[in-house]
C-alpha cells in the first residue's frame, strides 16, 4: 500500500456574487447565510476540520470580509457575554487556530477553475481539498462521518484525485458536472473515466454528479494554467480534471449521508427545515409548528 501525502489544506472558493439569493446577498456574502444558526461557511470549515485539514484557504473577492471575520476572536462579544455569565460555546466553536486561515483574492469571477488556480501559491506542491460551501453535506445521525472524512479515508486507499458524487434525476444533470463511472472498487468508490461540465441531458455519461467536494493533486494547477473557457464561458475545474484522467488515479466517492443544495432557494429551505427538525433544543417545537402551518 503506497503512502499518500496527507491532505492538510483546503480551498474554499467564496468569491461568487450570490445572485440567486438577492436581495439577501446584496450586502452580505451568500456563504454567511445561516442554516438555523450556523452560516454555510462554518458547516464547510467544520467538515474540513473533522477530516484532519488544518489550513483553510479562502478565495475571496470584494464584499466578502465577513467570511474571514467570522473565524476571528470577537473580543467585544466575548467580553460582554462573559460579563453577563452567558454561554460562550457557540462563539468559541468558530475560532480558527491562529495562522490557519489564509485568503487570496479572485479579482474577476472567471469560473470555478480560475478561482482554484488563484490559490496555487498557497497550495504549493501538496494534495489539497476543495469545498463548495453551498453544497451542504451532513453526516448521518448516530455516528455518521462527514463527506470529506469519508473521502480522506478513500484517499488513504487509492491516492490520486477524488471527487464526491451523488445520483440526481436525469432532468437535473445539465446543472452540474457529470462523471462517466468506470470500475467499482467498492460499493462507495468507483473509478472515473470521464467528466463533463453541464452536459445536455442526452449527452450526459451518467446521472452521477459532482457534489462539491474534491481531493486533488497539485498538478491540476498546471493544467488549469492553460485551461480554455468551457461551459458558460467560464474556466471550468471539471475540464481541467478531465484532462488529468489517465495521468493519475481518479475516483468518485458516494457520500453516505445527506446533501442539500443550498445554492438554490428550495434546497436552502429544505436544509433549514431538516436540520431544525432534528435539533434537540427545538425539534419538537418545529415539528408542531410545521404541522400547524400545514393544516
Ligand atoms: C459547480 C461545478 C460542478 C458541480 C457543482 C456542484 O457548478 O462546476 O461541476 O457539479 O458546482 O454544486 P456551479 O454550481 O458553480 O455552477
């Protein structure tokens, strides 16, 4: 079994404009929208930490400062809460280890591939993870693990490049990156033989879509360097990954857990309802409330 370089860095592309949530996202980043009481970015960072990732690289843009501040120590708040004898757990859970949060800027939104490439100097010569925070991946209750932790485990077996995938109805494939699955290594791990970004339904190689989590080798940065525009006139990460197939191992992991597409309003509402319903501190009341509203 070869030893694979551990995954210690993660890139969070968070420079997007969040136009689908206007006017909510006019003055706050979409990654700061809260599902119940945690902003989307914090779910992603917590998932990264659970997987053993130490360095968080945010690819930000104008108007995105709140994302970085969220992981600061908020002295005023903490002092006030302490003086009032209030519970500090929620605040303390957001704190980053000093030096662990790094930001780089993407000046112009030119696509996901371009955003990732903006982090090349920090990624250096190491494997790295990518999190798209509007894909909310929630571990199963009673001991389930997060998506990235499951991917890191698979990485320990096969190395190379991995993406998380899930099946969607055929009419939805054209909104996503789609894989051509190859040999199954185990029930949740499959080789990837091809990748297409936002194919027409009739051209899609399967109904397995890329669901926003990646472990990639640093060579992808060199491929991205010369990557031409693809779907939507953007520099697509999927196109660069497709060119790496055959040069390095490439696998897809099916997450055992739940996924909510918080890039869409419906998905966001679904996530809010699902997570509120299972919260110990409010689940029963939310259930009763939902029943009343449905009557
Ligand atoms: C991006 C990726 C796509 C992936 C999707 C997951 O698309 O390019 O391959 O399936 O995220 O949400 P976007 O949502 O940025 O259009």
